[in-house]
């Protein structure tokens, strides 16, 4: 495969089978990196127990990965120009594999947190490179199919994370949450350098790089992610550390934006936001990030807190979302070449909002059967929402600026997820307290039904061998637990209804997007 004039490689000089295999290999790398965001979420208690760590320390197994990943995603475009796409991807895959091995072999919580941060940093750079490479490898209808695949899998991977993680933990041990990455990681590390031929490294970019901008961005995003992850647990700005990280995130963020707009060679192309489709696409990516990650967080939390499901039972209950999303990919690819993508996008985002409304009347006895229809609709809606956003947003950019802008697009999805989870956690705490006290006001001594219920429970407790005082105390505790359960259930319904309203608003904004006619022959820079 001789290089074209100018010393670069051309993706179009590769045969179509070679491009498909190379693209598929890179998708595997993206999938395992995204899967690892949520694969530990259902198993944090087991990891903490195995490493003799408390709940606060164990939460950092998730937080450290997210902070590192959110920092490296915007850097991936610049890194691919310096090292070339194939070598940055191969090095990232190799490092991710080694970090996964180290996570599985961690000897205490401190080593686990360090290795998870390394895993997130190395895995995060693979994600946006797959998006941009798809636009280099394919054109026309093929590009629609590629966008459907990466759009679907990018939302499917975190959805399946709790299911796969719960099953592995229940049937093997938490160590295998990380060891399962070794075989696909080695495959990607070996295959990508052999197949991917898009560009050559340009180490001269190291001389004029915006290192100050990198530092400002890393501090801002790292502090923002920490604030969002830890804020709900530490009463937000009532905690000195949270106040400090919030101020650092804001000040460094403003300085980074200014630096990126005035510097000759910025690491992130913020000027691309002047283009209407790209700016709106980033907004829609942010909004879908809120929806996808919030529901991934809320549904297992409801099943664990209210229903008392095990990790595996939770995984099986939410599994239908992934199944219906996969089943929707062929239908989407067929329609995407015949129907305006904005119509499909409206159907997807609107369907996502409708699925949230179906969750709103949730009761304490909802389980797998009751969750099936709302989750089936959500799975199909995710496919019809995310895939057209990818095509309309990235397909609207000139190939030369696609690489630096794609990191910003992917970053917005993760930021949306972080903010969505943080807000949901805060609302869950506050409104559970509100509903609990409202319910408790109706259950005083003057309520004859409550008095009758307490007397009946007290009699059963006495028959079980408790004395009169202990029996009455046990009955009151039972009433307290029932009230808390109902308060939590009502609050989950409130949050799902709120998400439904948000997605109704987002759906109404879709017509602002412009129809995109992607170039049929993307240049070698379009990666």
C-alpha cells in the first residue's frame, strides 16, 4: 500500500474488507473501555470487602476512572496527530490491558484506585478515535451504518456494564471484572498496528503544543468531575474541599476557553462551536449523556434499595435495554438511508422521554416483568437518538478540523452523564426526606389504621417471643422502614418524570439541526 503524495496514508487506498476489519477491531477497543465505566457499579461492595475498604474509599474505584477518562478524551485528537492514529490506539490498548491486569491483582484499595485511574486514562483515548476513524474509512450509506454501530455500542456498553459485572461477581469473583479485558486487549493491541493505515506521526507538533492549555483543561475537568462525583455525599458547598475543587474547575475552565480561542494551535477546536450543527450536536450529546447514565444509575439503585435484588438479579432485570437496542440497529440502518436523520433523531429522543414517563408510576413491587416495556422502549430509543447525533454532528464538520473537535463532542456525553448522576443523587436524597416527612405526618397516633397496624405487628412480635416493649419497638421500626421504602419509591418516580420533561424539551430542539450531506471521499485528515 504505497503512501500517497505528501507522505501520508490514505484510508481510501485500503480495500473495503481491510477497512471493515480494522474498524471492527477499533470498535472492540472502544467497547471494553466504555464497558469498564459501569462494570464495577454493581460490585463495589464486593470489591470493598475484598480489599478491606469502607464505602467512601470504594467509591473512588469508580471516581478515579471517570476523572482520568474525562481528562484524556479531549486530548485524543492532538495525541493522534503526534503519534498517528494506529500507534496511539495500539499504545492505549496495550496500556489499558496492563492496567486491567493490575486492577485484578490489586492488593489494597490505594493500589486499586491508582490502577483504575491509569486504566481510565489509557482507555479513554480510544473512544473518540473510533468516531473520527469511521468518517475516514467510510462514506455515503456505509458511513450511516458505521455511525449506527458506534452510536449504538457507545450507549450499549455502559448499559450492559452492571449486568455483566453482576454476573461475573456472583459466578466468579470481582477480580474477573478486570481480567476479562486481557484477551480482547491483546487482540486490539496486535491487530490495530497491522491493519490501520490512515496517517503518519508528526512529532514536530510537540514543539508548538499548548501545554498550558492542557494543564488548565486537566485541572478544570478533573476538579469538575470530582465535584460532581463527591458533592452529593459531602453536602456540596458545605464541604471545604468541594468548594475548592468547584472554584478551581470554574477558574481553570474559563482560562482554558480563553487560551483555546487565542492560541494558534489549540488542543481542542472550540471554534467549531460556531458551526450550528456541531454546537447543537454537542448539546444533544450532553442531553443523551444525562439520560443514558442517569437511568443506568437509577434503575439498579431502585432494584437494590427498594427491592433488595442481588447484583446478578439487578443485571438480569436491566438486561432487556441492551437486547432491544441491539435489535434496533438493523431497523435504524435501513431507515437511515431512506428517512431524514432529524426525523429519526426526534423519534429516538422523544421515545426516550416517553420511556421515562412509563417509569414515573413506579411502585415498590416493580421487578423484571414491570420494567420490561419501559426498558425495551428506552433501548430502541437510545439507538435512534445517539446514532443520528453522531452523523449530523461530526458529518457537518470539514475533515481537517474533525479530529480536534471530536474529543469535545465525546466529552460532552461524559459531562452530561456526570452532571446527570450528581443531580439525581442530590434530588434523591432531598426528595426522599421530603416525602418521608410528608408520609410520617399522616401516620401519627391519631390515625386509626396506623394504630391498628402497629397493634397487629406488635401481637405477631410478641408471639415470636419478644416482650411487650420490644415488640412495640420492633413494630415502630417496621413502620419506619415501610415509610422509607415508599418515600424512596415516590422519589424515583419524580426523577423519572423530570427526565421525561427534559427530553420533551430536547425533542423540540431537533428541528434546529440542519440536514447534512457528508462528503463522499473524506480526506486523510478526517480521523
